[in-house]
C-alpha cells in the first residue's frame, strides 16, 4: 500500500493532538473548553457552629483542667482538640473560655461529687487552639432508646455570642434516632492505636446580632 506524503501525515497528527487537548479541557455549559477557574465559595468551616441543647446535667463550679478523668477511671482514652475562631476565620479570637462535661462509660453524670468527674473548664491558646483528655463517653437511656455518645460544650468569648452545643461522633448507631442529634456537629473518631481515640472539633462563634 502506498503511504501518504510526509506533509499529510504531519497535518493529520497535529489535528489529532489538537482534538485530544480539546477533549481533555473542561467544557463550558454551552460546550467548548473553559480557560476560567471557578470562583471559590465561602469556606464551610467559617459558618457558625450550630447550637444544641444545654441538657439537664450542666453543673456550676467545674475546675480548670485539661484532664477530665481525675479518678483514673478505666475506659477508652479520648483526646479532643480543635480551634475556636469567629466568622472571619481562620483568624483566631485570642483566649477563649471553654467548659465541657459528659457522662462516664456507664452513661452517668457526676452531678454532686467533689471530683467533678468528666467536667472541666479550660482556655484556648492565643492562636485559638485547645485540647483536653478524657474517656470516650457512654450512652444513657432517653425514653425508649439511648442517646448517642456526646460531649457538651459551653464556649464564651468577649464580643461574641456564647455558644452552647454538643459534639457527636460519626457512625454512632443511635445518631439517627436521637431527637437532638445534628449531623453538622458529628465528627469522625480516629483510632490512635494503643493510645486510644482522637477527635477534632473546630468551633466558630457567631458575632452578636
């Protein structure tokens, strides 16, 4: 078979390469390549953290500490960390006060003991970061079912709305049947091997109305 002239082959290869480039380019709604990058939307993390019920087990007088297990109870170790910022995040707010409380492994709250077990107050660093160590909370019965594992937060910063909320954990079997559960407050538990579990809960406070 007679081969086509070299010039014809070069033309054919150039056309094929151009067609391949067009096919790989992102298309506009009306067809054809686009040379404009999409404009980024507002960062989701800068939306104010949703509020959630205070619950009946808040107790005044919790001590300042970052270890909420003063009695050394046995259970799955949990380290909770994150940052607190305002609606212009990721700029931090400076030092912010945080109060936390949750149930023990059996689902009971320390409502009157001197130890204030699984209760504490702490402050963020200047960059808004915080961290505390505790045990993975238990579940307690609420009517005909159990409430999912959760940790209560009360966050206070000058010039911002005080936030009352709860941290939930993804994949808890009782999340979907709980009347207070908010999927926007659920975070994944990460297995830290022999050390236990970790979870990151970043908090965004709303500016006063």
